[in-house]
């Protein structure tokens, strides 16, 4: 891709994401303040229990993507498959496998609790 296209797209996308995030949290604060001022329960904004398993999920996903990159390189060197196809297929394959393994681990964790 051309740098003249990527840089403005990422720049405006980042600015848009920041503006949307700030407006979301500002509106949430206003709603919480209004509930408290009205004497109502603001517990609907509580996030509940912390999700400790998210670090395992993203860690396994990143490891799967890294293994996919390595295997994509191996497939690219050892076969006549085009480079883009080798890397993309291996990244998606191992990323998906890591998420499937995560969900089996998470299911086992929930059954143990």
C-alpha cells in the first residue's frame, strides 16, 4: 500500500476513535451523576468480577499468531506456495487453533469452579 494512503487513514481513524471514546466515557459519567443525584442505585455501572482469563486469551492468541508467522515462513521456503498465501493461511490457522484451545481451557476452568 502507498504511504500517502495509509498514514492519513490511520491518523483520522485514531482521532475518530479517541473522540468516540471520550464522548462515551463523558456520557457515562453524566448518567452516573444523574442517577446518584436522583437518589437511585448506580450499581448498573459496576463491571462485576474482573476477567482474569482475558490475559490468557490474548496471550494464547499472540503466541498462535507468532507460531503462524514462523510456520508461514517455513511453508513459503519449502513449497511453491505464494508468500502472501503461505503467511496469511498459517497466521489464521494457528490464531484460530489457539482460540479453540483457549476456549477448551476456559470451559474446564469454569467446570472446576
